[in-house]
C-alpha cells in the first residue's frame, strides 16, 4: 500500500496510506541478460496519466533500470554500488513536479528502494523556526517523519533568501548533515522554479553535489495543454463541442507561444476549465429545461479569456 503525507499550512501532517530477464544465446557467444520491454512498459503505464514530459520519463526509466540491475547484481553475488537518489526538480508552476514526486515515491516503494514509500511535502514554513536552535529541531523532526520515504521540499530556494542571519541557512546545514546520517533511509527532493533553483545551488556548491539527479520539467506545448484539458474534463464528466475545442486550443496556442507573466501551465488550464464550468452552469440556469447532453457539453460562449 502506498503512503503519502503532506504538511499543511497549519503545521499539521496529513497522511494518506498509500518482471523478468531472458537469456539470449548466440552461436559461440555467452548468454547475456537484458531488460525486457515489459519493464519499460511498466514505467510507461505508471506515468500514463501524466501528459508530456517525455525527457523526464526517459530519465525515470534510466533510474528504474539502474535500480533493477543493481538488484540483479546483488542476487548474482556481484559487487553493488551504493546509489544516492536525492533529486532536484526544476520547472515552472503547473508542470507536474509534485505529481511526479508522488509517483516516484510509490514506484520506489514497489521496487523496495524505500521501506514505506510515503511522501512528506514541506516548504520553508515547516523547516525554518523562529529562534536560534528551533530550526535545527524542526528540520530533524521532519527528517525523522520522512525516514523510509521521500521528503519533498517545494520552493526550496526560499531557504537561502534571507541572507546570512536568516534561519534558512540553518535548515540547509541540518538537511546536509541528515543526508549523510540517513543516506540509505531517505530520499530528499528539492523543487522550484528553474532560475531560482540554479541561483540557490550556485550559492551552495556543496549542496548541489549531493543531488546527482536533476530533472527538468519543461513548459507544456499547446497540444499538451489541450490534452490536459480533455483529461480534466473527462474526470468531471464534461466534454467540449467542436467549436469550443477549437476556441480553447487557439487560446492555449497563443498563451503557450507568448506565455504571460507567471504562466502556470496545467494550473492555468484547470482555472480555465473551472471558470467555464461556472459559466456553463449559469447559462443552463437561465433556461427552462435541459437534457443530459446539455449538462455535459461546454460551448464556446462558456470560455471567457482575459
């Protein structure tokens, strides 16, 4: 059973409980082992609900393959290398960083990389205290809760924004020490916007070297944003008329090509959909009656773009 945990803004933690090799023989050649396609199909199926992010999915396959081969080497009595799986997620808002972190936690639990596979989500507020010594204790407590799983710290760059006298530096130092003390019991993922994360890592080169896996979450294309919209609508039992689909796509093509300030990718699409559903409800409420199709179909007039 997979397990996830999230630290809320009120400093509360909400917890939600969460193959094979073939031998190929060629004439006169020793048999070799290779990863069968079903392994990678498993990853593809695992991330099938996530639109786009093809380069990132390939990196996940590489991680998956490395874990798999190390396990097989151990079973064969060969030397194994200790793997460090701490990660940096760099991407703009709404590109799926938190969603992928949750998927990775579940995947690593199934692969026995993590004992429990739970995910704890935190930000600066859950790490930084109000007085000397408070930050170190808060961070250690958070690490303890994360043992056996993944600690996901969003907007991690905010830990270094207060200058030398800010307690955020104490949180970073404590994280680094705990990464050494619990190197085989914990995975830490630091996430944030690309430019800010680059600046953050450059401020502390020693920290960057402890995160060998850096995954980039690129902005979505118009086609990908349109696909995300369809997924969201299907989950809510809504659909688009052909005219509404074209209107929405044209708008997404424009905003993806000329993104507005702080463009939020999938979150932006979600907000558009929720606004259209409200407009749709208002439109139907002004009518005398409606049928099932009316209750489902969003029309061009339901989409208002500022």
